[in-house]
C-alpha cells in the first residue's frame, strides 16, 4: 500500500531531467583509474536518489558493497540503497534480503526497517510490515513517516485479511470438499500467525481430502513451525518433498525447521539447496516471519 506522499515522491523521481542521465553516462565514460576516486563515483551513482538507470545504479551499489569490507556503515547503507532499487525493479525477495543483510550489520538502521516494511506492505504481508514499522518507531519514536506507514499497514491488514478469510469461508460453505480452499484458508491463517489451531484444522481437512497435496503439506509445515513443533514441520516437509522432489520452498523450510531443532549443519545444507533450486526463497521465508 502506498501513501499519497510516497506516490507523489515516486512520480517526481520518474520526472527527473534527462540531462542527469547524460551526466552519469559522461561520468562513466571518464571514470577515474584511482581506486578511491572510482569508489567515490560509484557511491554517488548508488546514492543517486533515483537518478540514472536502475541497472546502472544497482551495479554501482554492488561495487560499493564489495569494496566496503573495512567500512560496515558504508556497506550497510549501500545494501539499503540496493534494496530500494531492487524493490523499484519488482525484485521483492532480493530487496528484502538486502535490507536483512543491512540490519545484521546495523540493527539500529531505521531506514532499512522502513524500506523493508514498505516491501512487505506492497505484498500485503501486513503483519511483517507492522513489525518493521514498530521496530523503526522504537528507534525513532517521533518519525511521522513511520507512524503514517504503520497506520496504513494496520488498515490494510484489517481490510485484506478479513476480506480474504471471509471470501474463503463463504467459498468453503458452498464447496466443502475442495481441498485447495481448505489449504488456502490454512495458509492465510498461518501467515498471520494468529488462530494457528484453526489453521492446523484447515490443513488437516485439506489433507484428509487429498493426502498427497504437497501444497497443503507445505502449509501445515509452516503452521507446525510457527507453533514450535519442529519435528512435525520436518515430517511434513519430507512428505511434500516425496511428492515434489527438489522443490526449493520445501527444502528451505525443512532447513529452517532443522536449525530450530538444533541440527545446524543439516539445516544450513537444506537452506543452501533451497536457495539454489529457487533463488530468492530466503527472502520469502523472511516475509513469513519464520527466520531463525
């Protein structure tokens, strides 16, 4: 969800003078050979506030990140800038991953929390957005932007979740033998983290109707994970993988559950395999609120 102020700001960025692009192109053509000067130019392009082609800005940010091993603050800032660019390019999972990396360097980086919250909100993952806005407000209690974004997310959550659950409940009243509907309602409840007992009942009904439904096994695994029952989660991910071998989403989820259980090496191996099979899946799981 985008507030009018944010929408106006986005529009103004799109209307930047074309002359700025020409200047960046000229600067690239005359790139200095001195490493410090070249890094300074890359920082300027990375922090260009929307000026320049997104791919050019992204590459500049990546260069700054790679060159900032001895300057964690600069590295974290460049990760946030790159995350913003990726969000503009609709690469949400990669954007969330960049914001998460920046926050691991500096947990007090309120800007990273606000930007990640906006990505979550744009994907209607309102609970995760609100958590990020709350964390930002803990750092900056007087941030008007954070309060406005949080208010919009709370409104979006109340609208979206009630509507979706209501629609699914009505559909189930008319089609009680449709396992996909039971699974969908289970998933919506699992993502919210609320009414997990009802979510579990929904998934159980989906699997009673279709025992080999890999999507329902995946949904139930997430419910078990959020309830702290890692053994049950692993069992469901194993069953889902037996139906659909090599699926990155199931591998990564099993890895998280194994880590939660204390099987760190096996968990890391699963998570790495999941990311290889489905690039960006780590960002998806972060948006589900199940990172360990």
